[in-house]
């Protein structure tokens, strides 16, 4: 017996996740609509980022909702309030990615809990012994305005990897420390940086900006390389404002599982015996 399939719309992973999404009102927000459209465009072009896309956004928020409904609703409120501000919503997504990554540790008994206390830090991870990591998350994405109507090609200068430019990762970090007193408190502070553009993804932009840059020394007579590498003699950790920054965590394009750490070599001497575990 043949069935009339007229008007039948097959489901796919997007519609399946939307049906199971706990915060359905967010699906009407501009940011979520754009991400939905972008998901299909990237998928059809074979360019879908499996770590950071519309489906992972829904999954991450659902996982947070299952762990702590109040925290999920807090993120939802921020998404709604910033729905038309793409860059701000991308920064919130970065926080969601980081938060969600620690839920598994809680479920496996490796972490005691995850806390949201906006006056203290973006995310607080409490270890089993009661000690805490205070995470300040920010999302780095160069701004590439579209070409003018009569321009076929527009050339941009990416300065994220430099040390003194306002757009550099180093200066963004120092401004964040200056504006927010949280990173100046004597405790285990970590700055978490997501490199949210393919033009800056990977190690170079972060390591070059936070160090004195990548230096190559040549012997002018033999023309052989004498030394090469990042110059940490003049690093961001030499700035007095980083005294209470224990380290920097960075990751690219949503892949927090592959995050890397840069520890502040001056933190232990700065903390000394007076540093106590926050309760």
C-alpha cells in the first residue's frame, strides 16, 4: 500500500536537536537564526566546524540545563539581551563552551562543582579539595568589514600576533585586567582565550603576542640559523598587572578539549605563603 508523502518533511540533526532543546524561546533570537542558517550553508559547502556550530550550541546549553537549570537560564537571558550583537553573542558562546567542558568532570567525580558568580569571575571551577580556579573568558575575533560596493578585493592587516597594537592579544588581555578587578585578586586566576577565526587559529598568534615575538637570528657570514623561537625575555608576565594571573588557557574554534596552558612563572613567588584558598 502506497503512502502519500506529499507535504512530508524529513527530520535532520538540526530539527531533532531543536525538538529536544530545553530553552525553545532562544530559537527565535536573531543570533540563533543566523547560526542555524550558517550551519546549513557551511555543511553544504563542506566547511562545517564540528566543534562550534548551531548544533553544538544547542547541545552545550542543553547539557548545562541538565546540570544546573539556573545557570542555563542565565546564559539564555544574556543571549536574548544581546541577540542582535553578533560579537557579544560569540563571546557568550565561548563561555558556554568552557562551562560545558567541565560538566563531565563533575559527573565523573573529578570536580566538585561549577559556579557562576558574576561579581567574582565568568566561571568558577571547584576542585575536590575545595580549591578553586577562577576563569575569565574572552573571545578574540578580528574585524573584517565587507568590501565597499566598488571594491573587488580588500586587503586587511591582522595585528593579533603583535605586542603593542590595540588589536593584539596581549593588549586585549591587559585591558581586561585593567578594567576588571577580578583578575587582580590573590587567588588562582586564569584567563581563557578562544581564537575564533581561522586567520588566527593555532599557536602563533597567542605565543607571539604574549611573548616578545618570534625571533630568528642568523649568522651573517655563514648565513646559518643561530637561534629561532619565541622570545620570553619580554613577555606579558613582566607586566605588574599580571601578578595574580596564574596562567593563560587558549583554544581555537571551539575545540576546548585541545586547550593549551601557559603558566605565569612569576605567580608562585608573587603569591607566597599568604595566598589562601578561597572558600
